[in-house]
C-alpha cells in the first residue's frame, strides 16, 4: 500500500545538485525550523497532477529535475505527468492544450509569455503561495500581471552585457564604461586591438534585433506610454542613429544574432556581447581558451547621462498553474520547486540558473559563484519586463521594430523614417 504524501512532505523534498542526481533526505524547512521557509496552507494529501515544461525535453535539465519529481511521485503513490516540448514549440503547444481544455496543472513559462497565458483566462492566482516565501521583488514583478500573482519565479536574471576582461585590459580600458560616451570610447579602444576583434558583438540580424529596444530605452524612449507607442520620438531616432554609427564605424558588425555572438566571444574574437547568465556555460563548453571563464565579467548597461538607471531586460522562468484537475497539488508543487531552500540552491548548483529567493541568493553556493553573483548585483537588480510584453502581439511588435532597425543598418531607410514606420506598425498591433 502506498503512503499518501502531504504538503508538508513535499516541502521537505530536495533534489541533489549536479553529479548526485538523487533525492536528498529531509530538508529542514518545516515551519519554525531555523533557515526554513514559511508555509501558507494546511497540510493535506497530494493528488495526481501534471507539470509541463521544456526543461524536461533537455537532457541536462531533465537530469536535475526528474529524480526529485519521480521520488515525489513514488513516495506519495501519485502520478506526476511531465509533458514536454522543445522550447521553440512549447508556447504554441501549451496554448493549444490549455485553450482546448486538455491540460491542467503546473507549467514552466518564459517571463515574456505571461500575458499571453493570462489572456486564456485559466491561470490560478498564486498570491497566497507567494507569501512568506522570500521571493525577490524582481521575481515577484516578473510573475505579476495587472496586480495578480499568476506566476511564481523559478529563475530570474536579465539579458545584460558580458565582457572579456583580458581584451579590455589590452585595450587600456581599466574600468567598466558607465555612460554612452564612455562606452563608445571603450569600443573604439577595443577596435584598435586589430586582429579581427569585434568590439561589441551586438545583435544585427533581424531575428535578435529586438535587443535594440533596451538601447532605445537607454536613450530615453519609453516605447509604450499611456497605452500608446512612442517610437518615432526624438529619443528612439537618436538611439538608432547611434546604433547605425557603431555599425558604420565597425564597432558592431553584420550578421550577428545570439548564437553568432556566443561563437565570436568563445573564440576570443569579441570583447562584449549581450546574454543571460545561462549563456556562459555554452561558451565555456565550446571555447578553446581554458581560462575564458575567469575573463568573463558582467557589466551594467551604460546610461545616457550620469544618474540615470541602467536599462536591463528581464529574463527568466516562471511556474504558473492552469486551473482544473490537480491544480491544488500543482500549486503546492510550484511553491516547493521555486522556493524550497535546498531545492533552489541545488537547482542552481546543477544548472547555474539564478534563483529567485533572497535566502538562495545569500547561500554560500551562490556567493561562491563570482560570475553569477556579479551579474545579479550589477545587472539583474535593475531588470524590468519589456514594455511590449503586456500585449498579446508583442512578438509581431518586436519583429516590426527589428525590421526597421535592420533597414537603417543596411542603409535603405533614414533613422527618422524607420522609427516612425515602426511606431505606426506597433500602434496598429496594440
């Protein structure tokens, strides 16, 4: 006869990090236990539920998650279905399943997708599950929409600038540039190194040119204000004019997307590029330079003038719950997965994906990872959602902007005409 697992049992499970791939013993997190997390509901037996993700379709991520999920199911005599789809197919598949009433339970979500899922009208309010769990403010903001906590933050970071400190030193740039003018001076110094080095492997391919949005914000364009698109304002025109100047002067180069930037950086041919912390592991895996990991230093995005707040784009994953059969147990599971002290630390150990609780960020394991800690301290602290994410058509909006920036780079359209055109296209999609 199987033993029913209770909510309190769930909060005591913890996955072992990379290498162990097993389930640890009890993780001292019952109420009142020093160092543990608070609980928010009375104990009760778990029932069958589903957990949809793209992580379970990826070997490394699955190795860190599956043992804990399987052990939980075995102990409780319950079934935890784990439907998964590759990342590029995931949102479409999940949307179809939810809309058709074929999926209920917990689901992994990219922070950019929250509004799209909320629009389906089937997400559970997880506000009570967020209380007392030590989530960071940035994490809670990532999972909130129109004042409701629909998502619990699983891993939260940003898309930020990562530098090669050796190339910066060789170019005589001894401190991180903090303003646009200092940034441009640093890029010109890096170009002086020669050897085919790209000073800044910025996105120039349409597929990734949505990265330009954060530069437009840096120059002072809100993109969306009072429900209207501001593209075509002086700030956005100034931003794309500057971007074009970097391109014409060889400080950024053609045909670069995130994958190409990672390749250039891993080969020591780029001094700077944009990425989330997770990109570091891919670069280290593919670089011929065994010391590159120690040379990778995150820096805050420069500002237009001193005193401005750096503009950083939020990045991360949430766990949401689709209402229906098993949704109560799925909500307990979502709370445990995202906030249990040992689970969050071990998940970070296994995959290097930054946690979203203050306790995990203060752990020895996190503090000892200099790269991710610096990234968090310098970049994630200022991260904010894209102004386009609240709109269901945000993907088309990003493409419209990217197409116009690309047109400026290749010399076919003036900055003013391009931004006005982008503004009209985005406005039509609002």
